[in-house]
């Protein structure tokens, strides 16, 4: 065989190989496209049939708090909209982390959800480095439900009636102000931030829950605290202690004559941001369906009135917007915690 004949054979074989390989690549590409289309169709079908059984909302706090109250309101409306029972289960403990971890490790099918004060998720990674789950990686945002600002309240025994008088009083005292709060929770860190920004000394006294804080403040055992408007204002109205400021970004509609702390400390905003989360791998179509239904619910006139009566504002941020907000908040509070050398025993 001549060299030319050998060369032709090589070229012919190579061509056949290229054709066969090309056909296989086309076939694989078609299979991939079909599989992707089937996956999308299946996800859409799953979302279309959701829910077809009862849903659990895990609240990682005791009954009666903001998360619990709002969960039961939203749960009742979801039951009416979908014709499936929505059951609220309280799983308190570990500064909300026991219940949050339970949801993070649940089946990602949309039937186990978490309603929580989102500060418990944005502050925990710095406060509690040994968490058994990652709020960022193991949970996915569904919706912000409502925001209720913290209010700064002081014991009736304190000779102050305004925020400025309180700060001046705190600076003059030989001993630090006694500030009660569940340690590691949002009200505690709101107090830490206040002390940092105003240059006052605060002695933080730990409690297991907000109810006992309110009782001791009314009795004069502690000097001050910060807590959500929803949970605290009824006792202000009853004269148990004094309201001197609110931590909302602007004047808060239910108490328009009350000074915002942001008027003295620009950018100071704290409070109870109640949000819903799901296990991380929950299909996006299901997340969007739940989010859309919650937005529809909190936009209803009767719900807006109910929220206003509770001292909460509805919040319609998308899951993507909520994810970014949580990432920003996690960084912000990490600095506050580190600068304040805040540690949990």
C-alpha cells in the first residue's frame, strides 16, 4: 500500500469517528434538553398540586409572642385559601435555634416551615459559632411577614420622661443602668448597640423570656429594656412603665409623637422582623407559591387593620430581596457583637 493510500484510510476512519461522535453528542444534548424540560414540568406539577396535605409552621419561641401570634393569623388564612390544615407548633429553646435547626433538617417539600424573628438567624452565626446548621446554607427565605419596631421603655422609678433625659441620666450614674433581656436575643443586642452609639454603661441582666422582663421592669427590679411594640405597648398603656423612644426608621404610626432613636443615632433601626423560612432544597416553584399567597393575605384590608392593631407593618419583600437583606444584616450585627465583645456562656 502506498503512502497516499494509507493517508486516505486514516482520513476516512477519522471522518467516520467524527460523525459517530457528533451524533452521540447531539443525542446526549437532546436527552439533556428533554430531561431538563421534564424536570421543569415535574416541578411545575408539584407546585400546582401543593399543598395536598397538612402544613406545619414551627415557631421556635413560646406561645404568645410575636412569631406565635402572627403564625396563627397567617396559618388560619392559608388554611382558608388552600383547604389544608396549617398547624402551628411551638419549639422553644436555644435562642430559637432548636426549632430553626429542626426545620433546616426537615424534608424540603414545603410542608414544614419556620416563622421566626429573623434577627435570631442573622445574629446567631456570630453569637453561636457552634450551631448545628447554617442559617444561610440550610434555610431558604420565603417571605417577610411583618415588622414591629422595638420600643425603649424604662421603669417608673427612673426620674426621666424623655430619651434625652434617659441618656443624660445614664451617663451621670456611678453604676451602669440595669437592662433586662434574654441574652443573645435581638433586644439584648439592641441594647448593646445603644450603649456603643451613646457611650453609656449598661449592665445586661439575662432572662429566659420577655414576659419576665416586663414583670420585673414593672416592679422596678430593672431600669430599662427594649422589646417589640407588639409585645410591650399594652403594658405601657396600662401605666406599668414609661415609653421614651421607638427604634423604627421613621415615626411609627401608632405612636406618632414618640421620638425615634434614629433621630439621635442616624441609621439606628431594630425590631422584630417576622419572616418565614423553608429547608434549603425546597423547590423554587413551591417557595414562590407560598410567598405569593402570603403577600395576597397581608394585602387584604382586614389583615392590614389587624396588623396595625398589633403595631406591625406588613412587608412584601421577595425571597431574593429577603436573602440579600439577611446577608447584609448578618454582617452588620457581626460587627456590633464583636465590637461589644458579646459572648454567650
